[in-house]
């Protein structure tokens, strides 16, 4: 599988970059409060976004902080 900057794909990487530093309410809950797209034009609900990987990012940030 081709990866993008260590993430599942470009869409997952892009969403992760815009969400870093956000609170830990979880990706699916947070998505309800976000605009439709990242500033780069990627939809937060794009089916290409690896939701599991985004959730893992939040879990890892909890372990650090």
C-alpha cells in the first residue's frame, strides 16, 4: 500500500495536519463541528480518510499529554 508522509493516504494526512492540537472529543464527534472541508479542500468526511488512523492520533496525543 502506498503511504503519504507516514499516513494511509493524502486525505488522511491532510485531515490529521489540520486537526493536530484540537481537543480529544474524537474524530467523529469533532467532525460535526468542523467546516465541510479542510482549508486545502479535503472533505473531513471523505471516504478515503482513514478514521481509525485519525482516532489513533488522538489516543497517542492523550498518552503524551
